[in-house]
């Protein structure tokens, strides 16, 4: 079983549309990271959420952490082709760091 | 600031051969991680070093995989002998200290075992 489950697995959206990606943990979250990966490349850090209820924004990407629900969401407003890639949530759970299953985003111009 | 360096970028070997990957983390980062990413999945942590000591290697298949970080700076990950299921991208990352700081990733090494 996966410690971090993401949904949806993939998304295809028209440029300009909003979208949300969810990440659900099987254990209590004390912090959560969001990364983006383009094919054939390493992961790029987007943002880190450390406290329940925390919300952070960078450009058109907003992420929230709901510790009670053991969930985080990533919201992209007015998507652009540059947002395309694989979005991964990650968290330290015990002695291990886990990544989610990933969400593949395609933005159609 | 220089990022995390990895080499080689690509490697193709036959099963039962051995292979080694090298990683140089960001200067001053105490923690170094090796991940295995199989196509279509999220990265899986294989081993975590703090300086030159192992913090966790519970997911490392120790019968064939080994890793070292002798001087607390760069690191090597070795597979011997390789199996078909080892085909994956091997990612190296580093952070200031542990999970409380963001990890910076290298470009990865794509390994194909035939």
C-alpha cells in the first residue's frame, strides 16, 4: 500500500483552466512538500507546508495542508503550458521519506 | 550556487553486470539521499546519509546494492549484480539537515538493464 496517494493520476486541461491535485496520507502529517518533475529530469521544489491549515502561494500555484484530514491540495489557477509535468507530494513519515504516486498534468494550448 | 551533480546520465548494461553511480551534493548539505524511480511511479528512498553515517537504509536491497559516503561529501551507489527489475532512474538529492529542509535533486541516472 502507498503511504501517500495522489489523485487524479493524470489530468488533461485546456490552457486557462483551473485545476486541483490532492495528496492523502495514511499517517499523521507533520509537514508536506510539493515537487514538480519534467520527463527525464530531476525534481524541482515548489513549496513546503509545515503547519496544519497553512497555505502558501507561488505565482499561480497555491498549496494547503489539512493535518486533521491528513491531506494536502495543490491548486493551479489559469493553467499555462509551462505548468505541464508530473506533480509529486512528499513527506517524512517516521524514518522514511515518501513520495506520492504522482499526477501527470498536460495543458493543451 | 552549484546544484547536485550526478554521473553518468545514462547507462545500459546486461543483467548480472555491475554498475556504479556517483553523486556530488550541494556544498554544506549534511544529508544525502539516493532514490530509485521506476517508470510511472514516485521516487522510492533507498538510503539516507547524514554526513558520512547511514541514517536509514531499510529500503536498500542489501544483497545487491551498496552505497557509501566516505568523506561526508560525495557518494557512490553500486549495483552488483544487476537484474532486469533494476531498470529505473536513480536520483540523488541533498538537504541542509534531514527532512525538515527541502531536498535538492540532481538530474538522475537512467539505468537500463537488458
